[in-house]
């Protein structure tokens, strides 16, 4: 296994190097022909000015010929995960993404509606105030169908029900104090889940339903559960089987579920699920066998007629990440593809891959990577999943699908986040450009703060406590303050202009509060500290008065001197 992984890594690096050379050659030939700007009037788009930050148009035709095609040796179904519990995009954005995902090799889309669906009747309060309308829901379903994608619903059934359990209407269903998990012993819990699934299926029938059931951290703690004298695993299985059987009986469709809660369950417990639900095995690192040893997959394959595997294209490298680590996600996808190929060679049935793309780590978490700028990672992982490898040809296909000009090089080995795609023309490229500028500004602010307050010796808490510092050193430490503040002001304006093209105003506001407000707080604090220290022109003899810190009774302020930061 180790030898296979080493060979795979070497082959991947060689492929990336060849692809880089190929794309560089494309750009060289273009310049040789005298076309320094491959798309007249578009070369500088998404680089700096806010006025250029308009939503890109898709310049490639859906009939653009790709160099590679899906490999028959890979799993037949390849779904991408649309997580709507955070940063739900506008419908027109999703319509374009459905087509792009299908072109990259997707055969379906797993939609986790959470509170973005317009529930009715007794479930009306499940919906966020910004939920899609039913007309918009049908547009999303039509877009998936039009792109040739199967639409599959994901409805959490026990854990991750925060969006319901946080409300007074369903608070009594909590297993403990946390609103994350529901009590499996209350009949109303199963009724809540099955009623929600019924509304989804009534609006948009599907041949598969995913009932979630992952990360149930609290089980068997409430008085009702303890009174049943059942193990936590049996409480879990009893509830999951009830929900799954309802779906199969009422709708006659197959049921999927995440596997982590039964990953190390005894065989007899797994047999209870066989024929009722199909496990989706997820692991998001390059070495998937570390999290999911081979014996677990062999056990699943011996018990379940179908097994699914799940890598990720975003939402798996940190709850505050802004841009996917495309190289890591491609390696993770390739690792699962190789597992699937080995399983199929031994006649073990892998039904498909589900490439997850989480928008939040849970309902209460802040936003992680937004979907539009994550499109390059989605395309790269889908190409890897559908082609069975990551070759120079598939990288060139990604280049074409993302509408990249010849000078853009897709080289995940050196550009792990594919920042180069900010110069491309896929919907979301201008968000990637915004994020790239934000990352640089964030680093500049962090560096100045570190130099001024942590590394330097003139803007420390001691200096501020006694209003005792060198004016020239304070000015030197904060010489970039004015320009950084100006850049941040421009970024607020650009973020609102760019993000509102893809998301509603609430998501735009959440993103700016999450990422830009902390920078503003840091700069404001530095500005106030520096202004205070620079207002003094004479200082006392040492030792300083330790009994009366921050008391300028022996110190004279220069009231005539205006702040240099205004």
C-alpha cells in the first residue's frame, strides 16, 4: 500500500509538471503570434479596480471539445454536494454551475437543503427568512435535470439538526443541552425528519435520498433514552432504520447515510442496515486508509450490496478557510478513486463517489469557502473522479472549462489554491480575485500588528499603560497604517459589489463581518494607540509611577498637534 501511494504521488507530480509545461507552451505560442492580450478588453478584468469586478460571462461553449472522457473503470455515479446551510448562491449562479459540473464529469448533485427549502404547514419555521421560493427550487431542479444530473436530497435525521432544535418549537426534542442532536426516543423526532423528507420528495421526486446521520455526539443521555435500557448504538440504529424504512416504503427509493457512526460497529449491527441503507464512507485527507482501514471497506463490501465513497472539494480544511486547497482535495479524490478501482477489481460494488463541499462546519459555525470561487477545485476533483487520474490532458480540460486565457497556468503542485484562476472567466473568478487581494491585505495587517505590538518595543501594553514611548519609533511602526486603512475601505466597497452578484445581502454582510471587521478592529486599535502616544511631548524621570498607570499628571500633552492618521 505504501509503495502504491508513493508511486501515485510521483506520477501525480510528474503529471502536474508536464501539464505546467504544456500550458506554458500555449502561452508562449500565443505571445509569439503577437497576441499579448488573448481576450481584448478582458485581460485586466478581476485584477484591481472595483469597476471591473462584474460577474464573468461564460465564454466557452457547451460544445467545447475536451481532450479527456470519463473512464469506464471509475464508479458510474459521481455526485457533487451542494450544501445550502450557508452562503446559498443565487439561482442563476447554480444554473451555470450545474452545466459546468456535468461537463467536468458529474452525474448528479446531492443537495443539502437544510433551512434553504420553503417548508410549509407545521414545518414552516424550519425555513430561514431567506429561503428559496418554491419557484426557485423548481428552477434549481430543472437546471440539474437540464444538465443531465440526478438530483438527490440530503436531510439530516439525528445529528446536525441545529436549524430545527435551536427553535422553541422543537427545543424539547434535544437529546441534551446542545441543540446539535435530537433525542431518538421521542416519536416527534422521527416525525419531524420524515415530514421534511416527504415535503422535499413531493416537490422534487428523486431516486435516492440521503438521511445524513453523521456526527451524533450525544446519545443515550436523556431520561427517555436511559429508560429504554439500550446501548447508544442500538438507540441510533433503531431511529435510523425507522427513518430509512419510511423513505423506502413511502417513496420506493434507495437510502444513503454517512458511515462514521457505524464504522466500527459489530457485524450484526451492520447486517441490520443491509438492504435498508447504503453507507457513504467519508475521509478528507490524502491518506484515506489511515481514517478508513482496508478491513472496514472489506466488511462493508461483504455486507452491503452497494457502498459509496466521499472525498471533498471544499469545506474540509478549516471552519474559516476562504479558498479550497485544490491540490489536497485532488489528492484526496484520487486516493478514493484508487480505492474504488481496487474494490472493483475484487468485484466489490462501489456505487459511486460523492464529492462533498461543506459551507459551514455546522449550523452555528461561520462560513467557510464560498461556492463560486471554489469552482476550480470542484472542476479539478470532478475531472479526477471521472477520468480516474490527474493528467496533463485533464488539467488542460480544466483550463478550458474554467475559461482561462493562455497565460494562466493550472499547477496545483505549486499553486495549491489555484489562485491563478482569478484571471479566468468562470462565474466566481472575480470573487477569487477579491479573496486573493483580501489574503494579501490580511497578511499585511497581521505583519504590521506583529511588528508594532509583539515584536517591537514601543507600542506594547507597557508603553500604553504609562503613555511612555518614542514618537519616531511609533511613527516608524505605523507608517503603513494610512495606506492599509485606505485599502481596507476599498475592500469593503469591492466585497459588497462583488459578493452581492452571487449571494444575498445577508451572506455578503456575514462575510464582511467575519473577515473584514477584524482587520478594521486591529487597525483602529493601532491608530488609537499611536495617536495617544504621539500626543505627548515631555515625559517623567524614571522610575515611572507604578501606582498610577496611565495618569498624565506628570506628563504634558501636545494638544496643538493633530493626529497623523486622520
